C-alpha cells in the first residue's frame, strides 16, 4: 500500500489553488487553476496534497453538504529552515498563527490556515539535543 495523497475538499478552489501553489510554493501537477481537482507536490518527497471542489464530492456523497464545520484536517509539511520559510511565505501573503516555536526537543513548528480554514503545520525536524 502507498499513500497517494491527502485530498482537501474546498469551496473556494481558486483561493486554495493560489495558497498551495503561490504562497506555499508547492508545484501543481496540471495547472488546473479553475479545478475541480489539482494535486500539488513539494520539491522533494513523493507525498502530495490535492484539492477537490467540495460540490463535486457532495454529488457522490451528499452527507458532505456544501460547507464544512470545524477543523477537519491538519496538513503537515516538513521544511529545512522554518524561520526563513515563514518569512518567505509571509511576504507572499501567508499569515502565521503560531510559531515558529519548539514543540518538542526534536521538532520546531509553525501553524497557519489556508483560505478554507484548513490548518497547516510547518515542521522543521531537529537533531536530538544531548
């Protein structure tokens, strides 16, 4: 078994496309900025984040409805230099809600939200201190 992607169901596809592509700097697979689907990949690694227009999935599973309530997901992205990356994405329009700050002795994190309110955690993995 292989994890293909994490897919976020969104109502404002264009705003989320801009956020994951232009603000966070992930590479879109096809350039389908108008949706209803797009997969984004980081420069390294095989995991991806996909956006799916929520209304399309609601046609398949009507229990989804038109809007989501509360936090339904936490997208986690690993970066090498968290402070520098946070400065870079802030200049491109991101708003950091928390951090960068130590979460554990091996992990520094920062948190933000995408245009749909999905939580995004940026992680910098640290060597064990000792």
